C-alpha cells in the first residue's frame, strides 16, 4: 500500500477545505482560537477523512465498473484496510472532540453519525445532498461549540452554518452526475446558488472601524445579518468565492459532459475555502480569514497531483 494510494483514497487536496469550517465557526461566536479550537480542528479532519475512506469502501463495487483506477478496485488498498481506517479515524475524531469539551462532543457525535449515514445509506437517495449539507454545517458548529462553550453559542453560529450548508447542498447535487454527466440543471442551480450566496455575503460584511465601534451582540444574542459597511478583505474573498465556483458551474451547465461536470465538482470543492474565509471576514475575524484563504494555494497545488473528487 503506497502513500499515493492513501492520498487518493483520502482525497488529500480536499483536506485543505476542512480547517476553515472550524475557524468560521469560531469567528461566528466572536471567540478567540485556542487549544479547544485546535482540538476541534483535529476532530474535524479525522471525521472528514473517515468519510472519505468509508465512501470508497461503500462504493467499491460501483468504482470497479466506473473508476477501476481508484485505490480499492485497483487492489492498491484492501477494502478491509479502508474500513478499518474509517473506524479508527472516527474514534480519533470523537476522542479529540471529547478533549475539547462536552459541547464539542455533543456536536461531533451527530456529525460522525451523519457521515456514516450518508456513505452507507443516504448517498443515493434524495436525502443525500441534505445529509452532506448537514455534515458541513455541523462541522462549522463544532468550531463554535469548542471555542466558546456556553448557552446560545450554537445558535449564534447558525447563519454561517446555513450559508456553508447551502453551498454544500448545491455542490453535492452536481457531484451525483460526475461519472455520467447529462444533467444541466444541477450545475445551473449551483451557479445561481453561488451568485445568491455572494450577494448575501456582500450585504452582511461589517466595516472595519464601524465593526470595532460596535463589537457585536451580547452573549447569547444572534449576530445581525447586516453591518454598517463592507470590509475590503471580505469583499475580495466573496468575489473570489463567486468567481471560483461560477465558471466551472457555467461550463458544466452549457455542456454537462462527465469531464466538465467533474471539473465543476472540483471547482466547487476548492471554492469552499474562500467561502469559509469570507464567513470569517463577515464575522469580523480578518486573521482567521487570512489563515483560511492561505489554504487555497495548497489545495490547488495538491489537486494537480491527486484528484480532489
């Protein structure tokens, strides 16, 4: 079993889209990142990779016909090894969440259950995209619960989780056709979704000085959607998200062939990073936004070596 085979199984480039969930959740509750946030990020990474390994284990027969080059059907990784990795990574993710505190574990547990339910049961049902969207939203809430434990914390992060979940819902709907193509409506809907999310984000970004003068709602209150102005960093990140997602979605809508649909899925996955960064900026956390945005070049670099889908 080679390192490259495991990199393909675990979708290494997609791994860079995970830490931003936790950082966006932490930013949404005005919490400063600390050891608990790092533990939540570790938990998130483990649970995400558990889902990747379990996904290929569940799809091994289908991949043998449609993607024989994948690690399991090609024989480079044994199915038992992939299933064992999924179980071990899930256990590690829950253990790290427990170290981050009971509120974090209370979010990580349904997150892990959603990952397993999606891969084993829901993927090919109408509930599949909703389950994937729920998993991304829970991942963001994990960062919020770990960073600032307390009543009302998760509720304050729900608007950011909803935006990230909506992006994931549209992307997952497109991904269901990446091997067969022939469906123009999902990428067209995803294109409209990206534009709508960009518009919502641009209206919700706080201005630097004004946001400092009005630091936000008291603990337990819901953060308002609108701010007194627009932060330049947030505007740039929102534009980057919209552009990165829109172009491949448009191409796939005009020509829904398998290659262009796969490119649309890859573009949507990579666009998750500037979306997370824009959510951080929207919440008034420019440092977290920059740290998240810095992951984008790494994702692009590794995606040239290992497929992100």
